[in-house]
C-alpha cells in the first residue's frame, strides 16, 4: 500500500506500513496510523526534514492525493558518508476534519457559520463556533450564556454531523458582536471530561488578563465612590432612605447584565 504525499512541492508516492489505528477523541472512529520509509536525494534532505518537522502541527499537516491530511508524530533520517540519497522515516497520523452541521443544546438549535474543535493536552474537547441566530433564538441563547450555573454548569451538547451521542459541556468565555440583524456570537464550549477548577481559573485568567485585573480595581474604586456619594447625599437630606434603596436596587440590576457588555467584540473573526 502506498500514500502520495506532497513534499517540497512534489507528489511523492511513498510505501506505507499500517500501524495500530487510534480512536478519534472527537468522534471515536478509528484514525489511520502509518509509517513511511523512503529515500530522497541528499540535496533535498534538509528541506524534507524541515517539512516533516513543521507538519507536527496540524495546521501545517501534509496533504495526500486522496484528499486526506496527515500530521507527523515522529520523524528521522540517516545516511552514510558519500550517500547520494538519504533514508527518511516518519510516523504519520490521519487528521480528522471536524465540521458540525448543527449544535443542539439547552433546547436550542444553532447552525455554525464557522466551527473548530480542539483537544487540549488530551484532556477534553473545546469547541469554538460562530453562530448568527435570529432575534428570538439569540435572546434565548443570551439568557443561557449569562445564566449563573454554580450548582451544575454542564449540559448536553449534540454535534450533528460529528457524533450522535451528546457530550457534557459548559460555556467558556463567549464573545458577541453587533450586526445589522442583532448579535452574532462566538461560542466557546468546554467538555466536562478533563475539566477542573484549576483549568477553569487558569483559562479565565489567561483570556482576561491584564484587562480583568485593571477593570476590577477600577470597578472597586468606582463602587466605593458611589457608596460614599449616596451616604453624603443622605446625610445632608438630599436623598431619603427610600430613594437610596431604589438607586441601589437599579445599580444591582444593571450589574447582572453589565458583565456581558465586557464580552463585546468589534470583529469576532479576530478571535477565531
């Protein structure tokens, strides 16, 4: 059996040894795992070594003539003095193309216009998806994103076109953008498998620092000034006790929705 891979701009027909397939962390289907051995002119060895090294990153995976893509798990080469051709060896793993037709969660059906799934350090699945729902669905989605879920933050997510079995996930940081038709959302969903408090706190700090700490300090200062102003106005009789209660109530109400204002982005594409 052979595999035709493009290396240094040339299609090379390489003999392959089939190794034990590995299940996809996304769908569970077996993904091919092969070893290739081939000789190439010594003058090309440096470029081939670099190309194989770069293909360890799935973003620069090698393309095959059958449309498949391959990431390099390991590679090496050898030669003897005076050899005009060097022997290259590499283990390749099939790259799975993931595209969800729909996301079904919390009673909502969302159709992504852009979609990506990653597996972080083998811990769990992280979904990033842009959705442009209509006003009714968008309002329901916004309520779910903003809802406090301290007791049970995980919910079932079905990825139609990827896997029929739902997985338990939670919302990560979800950005939004104003459009002519309402709002577009860039959803982040994190699987319960492999999730942890340390991971959640670390992700939150990574995504929002240093802006989050600066905003927190400024908010604390503004809150202290606001409370001091209310107390002074009440002390001089400019406000009575009932007025102070009403003002504080309106402030608390606005704080419940104000957090989501921090997640507005001018261009969601910058965060793909």
